[in-house]
């Protein structure tokens, strides 16, 4: 059952980073159903190509281009190509992310950079590239940032992600004021546990950790991709035109159960951390 009119996003061009997999793809599929044109990017061209082919049903317009959001020149090239294809951009969804669990004292500077470069720098680079164009073109637009519930509270064992997402949250709220006179609106979604193939294997690599995650949620379940997609569709639509600088939490009440999504990992032993680190490296 779809709560929206099929033309909710008609004639809107939406850019999604990390749009070929996981929640990025789920949002993209919903936006297409509601009439949007879609441009997706990611680092793996073969994954993008397959996703675009699968998403591009008759009447659905999907463009893809490989882009590492950590590289400003690639960001510029992607936005250039999307503008050339569609003529204009109406919505930017900053969804690309990277995260894994680890005691902070075990991290190297490279591990810290791996998360901060994608989440904070990548979001900032994409925001600047699109925002500057909108301002120069005197064109209104909407930016949707995917943050986390612990962007406000912090959380142990995912400290680079917590710091980076807190920066994205500050960016959202800051530009909501600064860029509002240009007609540029800022919104964000803070998801709780939403299983995706890539992130879930790094954040809940064992059945025991997965169950601990679910036990924290008062609704006693994880989120469904369509629940987040419906929220995103509303926030980028004209019906949400007076929502600016707001972060909407969708987590089944988890953060109210106890701030810090990964704080209970204090119970994990050193031997378990060694095994988890090996599993994370193998992507399982």
C-alpha cells in the first residue's frame, strides 16, 4: 500500500550518493515510483550499472556514474554529468557512508580517515558542489542528509562515525539558516537499526550481536526499507516545504531505550574482539 500520489515527485531530479545498494537504492526505487528522475553514484561502476538496469523500468529515468565522494574532482564530474543529462537538479540525498565497530584505542589514523572522509568530507563536498550551483542559478532545492540516532548522543565503539555524523547534523542545521534565503531547504533522517547487506555485516556480524540490537528497540524489530523510503519521499516533496533544519528519527524508539547504540559492546571480551575484527576484514 502506497500512501502517496504517483506524481508526488513528478519532474524532480534527485541525486543520491551510495544509491546503488541498501537504503540508498530503496529510496531511489521509491522516488522513481513517485515520478522522479534519478541520478545515482558510488565507487563500483559494475554495481551501479546493474542497479540502474534493474531500477530502470519502462518510464523510469535512471542515470549512473561512478564517483568517490572523497574526491572533490569526481564529485564535480558527477554533478556536471547529472546536470548535462537532466538539465537541472532539484534534490540531493547525501546517503554514502562507511562504519564498523571497534574499541577506539584499536583504531589507526587510517581507520579514522576511512570513515570521516566518506561521511563528513564526502557529504560536505557534495553539498558544496550542488549548493553553489543552486545559488548561482538562483534555483531552490532540497538537501536530505542521512545521519544516525547517535549523531546527537554519541556512542562508544563507533566513535569515528559518531563524530562524522555529528558534523553532518551540524551542517544540516547550520545551512538550514544560512541557505534558507536562497530557497535551499535542509532536512535529515536519523535511522535506527535497518539491516543492509554491507553495513549490517560490519555492525552486527554475529547472531548474538544482532539480537542485542533488536532487544534494544521497544518495538522489538528492525526497520523496513520502505518505512524509511516513505519518510524520505515526504521530506523531499513540496508537502514538506516548511520543514527546514529538522532531523526526523525513525528507530522504533531505540534511542529512548538508551542513548548510544553500541554502548553495550562493553560486554564483548578481548578474544571476541579479535574474532570480530577478523570477520569484519572478511566482510562477514
